[in-house]
C-alpha cells in the first residue's frame, strides 16, 4: 500500500517538473488556471485522485490533489463525514480548493477551507519536494493557501473532516423586500445558523429593487431526516450554446419574481437534499451556454462593515450607474480573515454576481466596481476574477509584498506563472 502511494506520487512529481502551473478540473471562472502566453506546459491533475488515508478518530483525511469534491463527499457523507467548508460547486479538486482558499455558506462559523488543512505536499517553484505544515514552514504554508498555485504544485492535501448527524439538510427561508433589512437579517441569522446566504433580486423594478431571500441551513438530526441516504441528483444539461442576446433582464426578471414568491411563501422549515443546498447550479449542466459565445463573468468582492453609508449601497449605486445587469446576485456574511497571506475573506459582506460579457462595457463596469471596493478597503476574489487591472489589485492588496517575498524565496527564477499572474502581477 505504501509502495503504491509512493509510485503514484512520484509520477505526479515527475510530470510537474518544468510545468508553469497545475490545473484541476479546469472550471475556473477567470484566467487563474490558464497558462501565460508562450506555449508553456500546464499539468492537469484529475487523474491524481486517490484517497491515501483516513483516521476516523480525528477526521484527518489525506488524498492526492486531483481528488474532486464531488467524489470526496459521496464517499464520506454515507459514513457521517463532510468537509467543514465547501464552495458553491462540487466540481473542484482539493488542490484547487487549497490554492483558492475557497469559502462557502459556513464561513461565518468555519472560515475558509485553508483553516481545516493540516498539511500538504508541494513541489515548490525551485523544484523542491516538501511536506508543508504550519509549524515547520509557516510562511510557505500561509502563502500557498489562497496563493492561486503560484508558490508550487500541490501534490497531496491533508485536511480535517467534520462529523455530521445525518446526510440531509434542514433549511428555512426568510423573505425581505428591503436591502437594508435583508443584510441585517443575514447577519442576525449568522449568529445561530451554521449555514447562511442571501439571494438578491437586483433586476426588480421600483420599490422591489433589492428584495431577497435569506436561506438558513443546518444538518438535520436523525429524528428529522428521512431514513434513506439521498440519491444522487439527476441533472439536465443545456444542449446548445444560446445566442448572445438570449439572456436579458426582460427574460430573467419574471423568473426572479417567481423564485422570490415561491421560495419565500412559507416560513416553515423543510428537509432538502445536500446537493440542492450546497451546489444548486450543478443541477443544470453546461449552464454557461445560456450566456452565449461571449460568456459571463462572476464578479465577487467583500466590503468591510462600516458606519454611515453602508459600502454595499455605494457598490450597488455604481453597478446601476454603469448599467450592470446581475442575473444572479448573492451575499454572504464574513466574520474573519482567511488564514492565507492573500486569502479573499475579511470581516464584512461578500457580494457575488453573474453578469454577461458585453465587449468593452464589461471592462468599464469592473473598473468602476473596483474603484468602489478600493475606496472602502475591500477586496476582490482572485478565483473569480477575469478583468481586474494590475493597478487596482495592487492598490487594494497591502498584503501582497509579504506574499511576494515568500514566493520569490521558493521560486527565485519565477518559473510558476499563469495568465492571471501576468495580468495582475506583471509576471
């Protein structure tokens, strides 16, 4: 068994030698997993997906970096275990989760994925194969968490799983027709519920602008849950790429209105499938085709809590001024910074939006939103970014200099690069 692990690890170590970047499932919203110009080699890791060890006494799991979250939870949820932090899609690898330091609906309680990582194996930029822990290599540990794969190729990940009482979710939905009330109730819900998120209908007209739903969730107790394990959800797929003009506010506005009324009609709680709760978009395969050939961007930022005019008011005012049309808009409550040197979260309200790409208009819109984020001391999420300019990112990220020093120590020749690092860091 040990020999098999060593042989598999050696293969992954060998193929990463000379590569500029590792890539998981290739589903990044932006250009973080794309190579820089020039025909450089990028290593895809999905075949390095073995479970290596698990200790049921501590919940410590070790696996190769290419293991997908989808496979992880399907293996362990029937055994009563689930990762403490999960993003909004299951189609991501452990290596990608570590590199982006992903977060989810539990951030206010459990923090980011990196807070539950105990160790990882890395081929650093200088070629060194090293076992990294917070005690042995604290700087490299923190620089790799949320470091977007630019400190080294992640080969193996060790993390602490969470015990859950059943495989089902108990959820309640609360309706609000006012944005300020919605934010207040989201923060209030975070005090008692382990999972919270707010959906906002920013396409609604007039007095309905900013209405939304607060979804709260927890693992159901055995006495509440159905006796059977939840069956794997069947998905439908968008069969063709739609024209660029297909998705419009006129089309999406009534869909949002139906969703607001239907989901918020009853305050009673209910049991739902974990996939429906954690990964709702995964239920529609190839949903990106609805946006047409130009595609979409997901813009995500965090705006710190502040007195006076709430930062989110200024943000949405800029969005309206620039003609932004978010077909999907959600908010989460963040309570603390991530463990990584340049991790995304900080205390405040995080906003994530899906918007269609509109040629030059999208760049102007992102510039305007970034100006607001910068002015209030916020941050953007690198895992979702595709349009931010270098000057904006450097200005909003005072931690960058310390991270660069660690990166240069372990990659003095600057071998590890991505299309995103070229755009944002000038690599």
